[in-house]
C-alpha cells in the first residue's frame, strides 16, 4: 500500500538527505512561503511542484502535529478580496453567457408538458433540413443546436427566461416569485412546471423584459438595504436603542421588506448569506448600464452600487447584502489603507 506524506518539511529533508538539492552540508532552518520551501543557511529554495515531481511519494500517515498552528496561519482567518473583484464591480467580468468562441453553437431544448412525461413521437424532418441546424435525440430528450439563436428558434425550439425575485429559502421550499420572458406560447407550455417551483408566477413580456424587471427589483432592493444600514448606523451612533428604532421604522414611512429581512441581522451582525454583496454589486451594475443606455442619471443607484462594490473590494463580497451595515456602523469594519 502506498502511503502519502503530509509534511512538506519532511519531503524537503528527505530530498536534502538524498543529496539532490542542498548537498550534504548541514543546513539552516526551513520555512514555507509563497509555494516554496526555503532554507536560510546556506540559502536554498525549491518550489512545491518541483519537489513533488522529483520525490518518491512514500511516507507515514497518522503522525501528530501535522496541522499548522492557528498562530502561524497566513491566509485562513483573514479577509482576502476576490482576485476578480474589480471586474465584478465595473462590469468587465465575463460570465458564461458573455463568451463567444469559434464554432460555438446555440442550443434549445424541447421541454415536456409535465414532469415525468414520456416522449411518444417527434417529427424532426423540417428542423433537420435547415442549414446549420443539428437535431439531438437521446431517449426522451430532444434538442437542436445551431450557429445562432434565430436558426435554433426557426428549427422549432423555444426558450423562456425565468428570473427569480426570491432567496435561497424560497428556492428550497418551491415558493419562488418567478418573472418570465419569451414567447407567450413558450410560457404556457412551461406553466405546469413553473407552477410547481413558485407561489407567484408572472409573465412579463418578450425575451429580455423579465431580466430588465429583475434588474430594477434588485436595484431598488439594494438602495433600500444601503439606506437602512445608514439609518441604523446613525441611530446607534446617536445612542438610540436599535430594537426600538426598528419597531418605529416598521410603523412609519421607513418600513420596507428589507427592514423585515435584514434589519435585525444588521443590528446583530448576522450576515449569513442569502443574497451576497457581490451579487448586489453585479445587479446594481446591470441597472446602471440600463440607465446609461436610456440617458438617465440615477444618483441613489450609483451610490448603492459604490457601497456594494466597496464591499467586494474590501473582501466582504461573500457576506449577505445586510453586511453593508459593516461599512456604516462606527467601529465595525476597518477599511484598507
């Protein structure tokens, strides 16, 4: 049975004893940094990859003291920003749907009218005759692939966008609020399935319109969230009882759905993620682009976008959007210099 060593120091020491790296001279202490094992005297270093490629991977499993003490951690326990944080905020990050590759095809799937339905027959003759269209048939699955979306649709396939205005909890419970866009007949065809996933189903219009409504929903939600964080943050700075303040908000014009979902979390600093700050920054960016295209100036949307964008840059992007309170409450988050 092959046993795998877990201690990089042992790997390096065995390499040294084999006179393959540092010779037979007595070496100084060893440290690990930036993917390399370093020896102080005489100065030597070797990368993990080079070390792993040249050594015989045999060792003993089960020894004590293999874990790095928490006092020596360099990454774990620290706030590390996303590598692509700025691209997410400024809209330059490319998602799957943004990529266009040579020879890429667009697919459409023939959806069954109900869950568990069996395909009895299908006539793909007309679709197969369209230049550039490939019909895919595998058991009950039928789909088409084409060089562009128009050809795929011409072949008889249909698409439907279903945007959610809900959280993870509603997704798990099948109580989503769904906003759909596409051809009306595609919506009606998928209705039986969509009803099972939601407790509120709305047809918005043609493709793209549901995504626009979703962007506006999240834009307003993000503005409300950032505004609530500022109100509670100022209330705490004034020495007000936040539980009392939230109750007053709920009975006045300051009430909102965000107050009910995020208010207590902001107060207690409980930012378990249901809708991340990174997603809030992304969606605010989408709404900002829509506004730019229409020549509109939306200062509140821009301000909210900057706040959630700052969370991403500061390494707080994976917190729930309620975590924006960490930027407004005194003494909470120490920003980067």
